[in-house]
């Protein structure tokens, strides 16, 4: 599957994400267009309802209790009839007459049309409405009443918009009924780019001075608000898909890194295991070939070498077994009162005996007061051994390692500082991962190792409820600092 994951996984995932985004964008665009149409229909319904109610309110005085009167003038049929009459202008109508008369019992509406047999000549009086005023009414009072009806019409439109959840910024235009021209040309010109303009509606029955048109410059906010659940679900789905792909990428990457680390671990461990075997084999061969039983001093020397290599081999096997027990939860610590400084002294002394190079220096700075923890002596000693061993291996032939211990009433702190090459910031968290080793150059490791030691160290420290951190400067060395809870009698 390596060829598949490396060559096709990333392009296919990228293609799938792009396809998902494109499909969601297309669906949302189509939904946006459909919602725009619906909002415009709702706004048109708002103006219709407002015009119908305003018709009734303009003539209802004294007839508030007449249900038949009310039902007729707010019916859609009446509105359709009135709109049809108004739309006949320009259809060859010579003149139109609309009058209404109200008494105590009934309302009389008189509509008359004059249609010429031939195409009428365009004159000043053609296509005009004859306005008939009530007795005692003047043109000034009629205009004042018309303005009152206009304000009420605009108020009803806002009430209807609020009732239908249409939170829009709107204005209106007035058109002369006689000429059909807008009363304010500048406002009409600006309204040509508006998202919505309603049909023209007369807003009363007493006069036909003006037609009303609702203008909404932008309906996008209402459309987006109505689409809010679709938008949230769409973005949530895309987000979850992206998170799933990112998680998949990380899993694949970790699997690949783990596989590479496991292969490197196998190679390194094979190298590490072959070395002690080769040394032991050479020592035994020298003993038998040169009959060193006759030379007790040399025999003792070669036997010591063999024992040291067997101890080294045993430690490597313990690392693997301990990690398996940690991961499986089978490892059980045996905590007891442990003198940290005594354990450090034992490890430092053994490391000094092992490293016989004149250039190697291990300085131990103990605390002036005893430092006790409630911990497992075996595993804590192994932790110190691993850290000091790493410091020596990575610092080279002129290694200088400084080990110190200090404590206070709450914590015991162990510091192991070296003069090695240091650790780059990007690797300081990853060095505690299983199998991970800091690459020296082009992924080539100049220092042999299994990549298990620091992982084991962190696991043991955390099981003791402690912490470990590394401070490092590239080219100047590293400092591993362990903090463990100090021992307190229960």
C-alpha cells in the first residue's frame, strides 16, 4: 500500500475536499436564488395586504361594525379588481372615471371607462382619471386626507414586514396616477439598482392622486438570515469533513513514521545486539585459543569484558520488556522510601568505571540535605542510568556531564547536563516518543541506540507523578530536569 498512500492519497483527499466545497457552493447558490425569489414574493404580499387594509381604513368611518363591508374591502378579489382597473391605463382607454359614495346602508362605487373605436389621439386629457370630490370638500382637504392615507400605508407596510419577519431597510416612491411618472425623479433613478421594487398600488378609495411603490435596496441580509441553518449545517459538514481528513492525514503520517521508526529500531537493535555477542565471542575465542587459563590476569580481564557486555545486553532486553509492560499496563511499581542521592551516586560511580577515556568527565553535585521520594528504586535508577548514558554517548570523546540533585519540602529535582550537540526546538517534544531519534544529518544517526530510552524515562517519571523537561541550546548541550514529589509521611 506504500505506492498508493504516497502517490494517490493526498491528491484524492484534496480532490474530494474541492468536490465537497464545489457541491456545497453550488447548492447554497441555488438556495440563495430560490430564497431571493421567495423574499420578493413575501414583500409583494406585504404591500398587497397593506394596500387592502388601507382601502378599508380609508372609508371605514362609521362602518366599523359591518363585517360584510370589512370582508369585501380586504378581500384579495377586490384588490385584484382594483389593480386591474388601474392597469388599464395605456390600453387604449380614452378616459376613466372612478367615484365612491357612502351612505348609512351601503357603499357605492362607480367605475366607467371610455373606449374609442379608433386609436385615440394623444391629448392632455387622455388617460386621466376624473376626480369627484364629496360635497363641501375642497382640493386642499382632499390632498391632506390623501397624505394621511399615505402615512398610514407606509406604517402598515412596516407592520406587515415585522409580522412576516422581513427586517429590511425600505423606502417608497410615489407615482402620479394621471401621468404615471414618478414624483421624485432622483429617488426613482437611485431605486433602479434596488434588489426589489413592488408593483404600483393605490392606497385609498377616496382619491386616485398617487400610486405607491415599495423599494428595498438590498434583501441579501434577509435571505442570509433565512438560510442561517443551511449555512451553519453546510459549514459544519465541511468543517467535520476537513477535520476527518486532517485526522486521516495524521494517522497515515504517524503510521508511516511509526513504520519507518520500527524498521530503524530493528536495524539499530540488531546492530546493538550483535556488538556484545561479537565481543563475548572474541573474548571466549581468545581464552580458548591462547589458553589464558595459564594467565589468570588476562583471563580475569577477558571475563570482565564478557560480563560487562552481558550486562549491557541484559539492559537492552530490559528496556524492551519494560516498555511492553508499560504499554500493556502490566508494570506495577513497588514504591518505597528511596534516597535519590544514593541511587545517583551508584549510577555515577558505575558510569565512571565504564568510561575509561581520559576525556570523559562526570561531575556529581549532591544536595546538602537528604532527598527522599516514594518511588520504585529499580526503575528510578534505570531512569538516571538512561539519561547519563545518553549524555555520554551524544557528547562524544570529550564528554562533560554534570549531575546535580536538590530538594525542597515539596519536590526533588534532578538535573543532568551535558556539552553535546544540543537538541533543536522542533524535536524537544518528540524525543520522548517511542523509537524517535534526533536525526544528525540526512536521517543518518552517528550514535547507536534503540530510540526507547527517553520514552521509557518519561513513562516512569509520569507514573511517579513527576515531570521531565529539556532545556537545550544547539551546539552547546542539553539539560534534562526531572521533578518528583518529595516523600511525606502519611
